[in-house]
């Protein structure tokens, strides 16, 4: 999927124990050349380039080498080696007298450099009690993952008047915000979990050391002293519950996965007296190493007790037993089956007592039915009721789609067609229900929620390892809205102009855009291509993958209000579409200006619009610009949360 090292290089906001002196950087250069250069200069597949790595805080690089997905590649390195690599990657040029921190976000010539720091939190003067309204956005997908806000506080006539009211800079990538009343909640990879004032962006409270990219779901619960509770999935494979009013931690779950390269990407979902937590992994990146014993991670869904965080049950999507298979050419014993990472939030179907998850690819050639599948589990027991695998033998580790492959590549190797979007339970006019899902292959599926049987499938894009359909879909009462990225296809299109290519197998033509589908039949109702439009990347992360051109991939999850669909593209454009026709009725480039943020960052640039999309509540739209994703495109090391309102008021 899109994560891999980008998920591991979380911004911790810490100071390195060793300063990035010139001698440390020189020592780090030798280590980098020996252990890292092969994947990062030039970068292979989804591995960030050296220029991209320079945008991360040094402490984040050390953490990735010590605790994250790069740990297998760093085997044998001392703490000093790791610190020196970080010093080398973040060091200022010799001709500059500026400190390394100020140079960490260097931009290409002619582009403004992103700010090196993320400013100072401005505390709110008062913190009134949380008061819900009829216009709240309290979970990643709202009801059964529809991403539909029925009471947005916005009229169609207001859309053309939307302007940025306030902005807030956050180091590293962030999860989607949630909003209840005048409280906004958001977590990020810098290790800070914020409650902000939704009207002004001032800080109500902040919890440190909560490295997370999940979306905080807010529920009313007597488990919490204030009556309002939220849960985060943390990078260390644990879930934490907090009082949403105070930020006080209420409980911490046990570790949900022994594999240290595993993590939590999909948002934990609260339903009834349980919390459903999906597990994912960066093992498909770690497996590039010839000495790595590929592979052992088998994705699972954990159900926790809402009151205590105690594990009620945990079910693996791969049901076949793990076993040794063969030795690779380096003499390392391989194993499998493995993979099936759950990248998105689960979807609860209370009517059927089911919870659905969408799974990723397989990491080995050992056959499994749990990868690239929609899986339905019993909410009380975790028993798998049904599993529908739509792509067989999608066996993949990072680099296997390149001309020169790692020795651990499975045979046959697959196209890397994970599911990254949460399934949607849709109620049809006939009275029946259907489960809708979208895959990186560019194909949308309709399935029977009782049996898992496929009812229809519709292709909206060519598909690639970065979509096809990436982070989500949305639906109102009439239509399913599907964003298609075809990111690698677009990058290849740019590279071909330069006489270059990054893939071994030719890809189909890119078809980025937004498509509306009839949920009952799969028929395409309308399709609007992503237009070519100017952008102003700061700290452009794509120049060595496609010439630095604006990339119009549409991988962000759409969000819907009555009559209007909002969605963004990697070139930083946010657009509003007429839900009935697909006509663009409003557009704003988040990269054409810089932002003086509430937390006192001057000149913060925007960037890629990607990930989980916009939250719409109380007459405002909240979205992140500058997403630092595996596409290495349009990110700049710092996200900026933008709050739009009518006339910016």
C-alpha cells in the first residue's frame, strides 16, 4: 500500500542526542552509501528519495531505523551510526551558515523552502463543555463509511464563497480531523494529539507522544468522566482511549501485534461496547533485504472492550498457517503466507452483527485467500462469516515492479492491488443492502452483505501500485462517488517524456478523476476527469519521479453534502462537484498562496491533497494540504490544516 517508510518516518518533535556536526554527517555519508543509497538515491518504488528524507526531523529518522520499518535494514548499525545517518540527511550545505534544523526542508531552486519549525501552540482562553449539534463530523466515515454530511451548515449557493478562515501547521502527516460542536480533534505523526477550537484554531489541549495517523472518533460514553470519549491507534501497535473534554488518558490496550514493523493505519471504530482496531504492516518494504526472513505478518482485526481496552477477540484475515517454505539465494529461509494488511477503518453493520474489513496484498507466493479481499466478521466472536478475494496471487514486496528486483520477490509477483478504502454499506431503493468497495486496480465492487457474493464490478481507472482507488469513496442516498488516482501511471507519463521509466511492466493510460456510480447496478452515471492545472509545490518530492510536474492524481477520499461532492488532487486543488452531473462548481488551489498559521508559522506553503479528505461540520470545511505520502509528490514535511468558511468568516 502507500505507507511503507513514509509511515515510519514519523516526526517525533525530539532533539537528537548527537548534534549534526560536519564530522557526524561525514560519517553518516559512508553509512548511508553502504546501507541506504541502493533504495533512496535514486529512490525505488515508494521509498522516499534522499531529498525527501532531508525534510524529516533527524529524530524521526533515528526512530525509523531503531523502532520502525527500517529496523531490519539497520541491523548491525550502532546508535552512533543511526544518528550520523540522520545528521548526514538533514545537514545544511557546507556553504550555508544556517543551522541544520533550518535547512531540513530545503526546496529546489526557484521554490520557497517550507518552514523548518511548526510554530507555537496558542492556548484558548476558555474551554467550554462539548456540546453536540446536528452538524457534527465525529468519525472518519460517519454512518457505515458513507462520508456523507446531511446537515453541513452550508447551502449550494454558499460553495462559491468558501475561503480559508484559519490555518494550523503540523509537522509530518496527519489523520483526518473530527468535529463536534466547536471542538476539533486531530492527531499526527509528530506525536501530538490536539483538541482545537473549531472556530479559531486555538489549542484547547494537547497530548504529547501520541504518534498516530488515525482519525479520532468521538462518542458519548459514561466510560469518560466528561461523558465524551475518543480513541486513537498509536504507531506502537496499541490503542488509547481519552476523555475528549480534558485529553486525560483513560486506558491503553495491550500490544496488538508482536511484529515490530506492524502498526495501525486504519482508524479504530467504536460500536456499542467495543472498539475495532485494524492492523497493518511495513513488512513489504523491510522484505527487500536479502537477509530478511520474508514474511511473517498476518493482518488481523482486534476487538477491544470499550470500558477497559481489554482484548475481547482478534481474528486474522489470513487463515492458512504460517510455515517455512524455501531458502533464497542468500541462504535465508523464507516463510508464508503473509500480508493482507488492513489499511482503512473497518465498517460495522449493526443490522447483521458484522464488521467488514478490506485487505491488502500478499507478501509471499504461498497461497492465501485473505489478501485483496473483503472480509466479514461476527462482531461478538470475530468468526469470519465470509471472505471474498477479488485478486488472486497479488504477491508483492516493495521493488518487485521495478526492472531490477530484490531477491525476495515472490514468484509470480503481483501488481500490488491492495484495498485502501473502507467498505460502504448502502441501502438500495429495493430495500436490500449492498457492500461497496474500491481497489487500487481501479475496479469498484458490489457484494451481497449476507454471503459476500459478487454482484457487479465496474472499472473506473487503469490501476497501479498507487491506485486506482486509494483512500476512500463516498455515497449519498442516490450515488456512489469514486475518486481514481492512477498515480504511477501519471508519473510514468511524465517520465516517458524524459526517456525514462520506473516500472518493468507497462501500465494502462492514466484516468484520474471522480466518477459517480449507480450502487444497484454498477452503471457509471457520470465521470469528470481531473483537469491539468498549475501548482506551486514547495519542497517538491516528485522531481526525480516525473520531472517535478504537477500531478493531478485524485486519490483523496471524497466527502459529500446534499447536492455537492468535495474532493482534492495531488496538485493541491480542492474542488466542489455538482452531485447530479459532475460539473465542477468551485475550485481552490491550496498551493497558490502561503499561510500565516494560528500557531505562528509565517509563510507556510500548501501542497498535495491526499489521504482521508475533508470533514464538513457547522458551516465549515476542514482539510489538510501538504500530505506526505508514499507517492513522494507534493509533500513538504509539514501539513497545514485549512478551515474554510463562507467568505472566511
